[in-house]
């Protein structure tokens, strides 16, 4: 099921998780990513990047441990 969600309406606790190609990131971040080709970014409803993590599960766990509600975007 695909449905549009307006994150601004979900409040400050909503974050979105999206896959990011490591090749598109700054060199310093690429070096830290090691062998990974894709990492996951966690953003707030305003689009500000809050974190970069190795996988989707980790992104969701990070959000939930910080009392946030994660949503996947493409």
C-alpha cells in the first residue's frame, strides 16, 4: 500500500527514513561508510538530516529509541 503522508501534520516526533547512495555523499562520509554502497538517512519533518546509519532497521530503531515515529520515503 502506498499512501501519501504529510509529515508536517504528524508533529515534531515524526521522522522519515530514506536510502542514500554512498557515492552521492561527501568524501569524508564515504570514507566512514567503508564497503557499504547504500546507507540510510533520518530526517525531521523540515527536511533536516538528523543521522546517517548503516541500514534501515538501525534507522527505525534509532528513531524509536528517541521517541520518534519513523516513516519510510522513496
